[in-house]
């Protein structure tokens, strides 16, 4: 695993990427006709701030700007899909949107909970679980591919987690963002299907009860 320089600029860029992804997820989760202008404006402001921080980073890895675009797209689609499914199941707003946002934030902080959960599994399944979670870790991918920040060797990660010292390949931004996007689109499609079926059932009942 290649160790990168961990200067203040790269660490700041990493935090900006994660906050930008969370802001983008909020757009996907909360955006409704009445909220569109305000929330999309907030997302645009967060994106502009993210771009300026990345531009000031000490060293920007090759392909950083493509990765910086893929990360909020994945977060937005995942939050949108989960919130759409929840609304189709008649979960109340804004609670369903908040739950979708919390799910994204949980995914972005997977290094904090992957070890405690893995330790509850059998020895045979611990490694597989860690690898599957780490492979889709958007935050760690952002640290290396966008900010040039050696996150796994940061003291609060390396000294407090097991996964940081394991010999695993770093997550790739494109594949991780694609996984988040595909899951989000699938959840959203399922939500549209549920809403469509429910609407047809309501129409049938209304037709049958009509005089």
C-alpha cells in the first residue's frame, strides 16, 4: 500500500469531499417540489466550496476531478433511491429522508464500525465482510483518489482500527460510486413499482365501489 503525504491541505480536501458527499445525499433525500430551489442551491454551494478546496490541495492525484464528481453522484442516487422507496411504503417525511441521509453517512464512516461488527462474525467470515465493506468505502477512496490523503495511516484510524493495518487493496472510486448508484437506482425503481401497484389497487377499488 503506497503511503502518501498527509499535509493539512490534503486532509482538508478529504474532509471537504466527505462533507460534499453528505450535502449531495441531503439533496437526493430531501428534494421535493417545495424544497428544490433551496436544497439544490445548498448542494451547488457545497460543490463550489469542494472544488475550491481541491484546487488548493498540495497535490491532486490524477483523475481526482472525475472521482470528485462520481462520489456525490453515488451518494445522491443512493439517498434518493432509499428515500423514494420509503415514501412509496408511506413512511412519513421528513423522517424517511433523514433515515436515507443517515444511511449514507453510515456508509461514509464505515471504518468506524466495520471492525466491531466483523468481530461478531465467525473467523471464516470476518475477512470477507471487511473486504466487501472496504471495497465500497467511498470516503477512503476519496481520501486517496481525490485528496491525496493517506487516511489509513492517520493516527485516529491506524491506531484505533484493525482494518487499517490489513493487507487489502484500496477501494476504487469508480467501482464504489457505481455500486452505490446501482443500489440507489434499484431502490428507487422498486419504490416507483410499489407506488404504481398501490395506485392501481386504489383505482380498482374506486371503480368497484362506484355506483
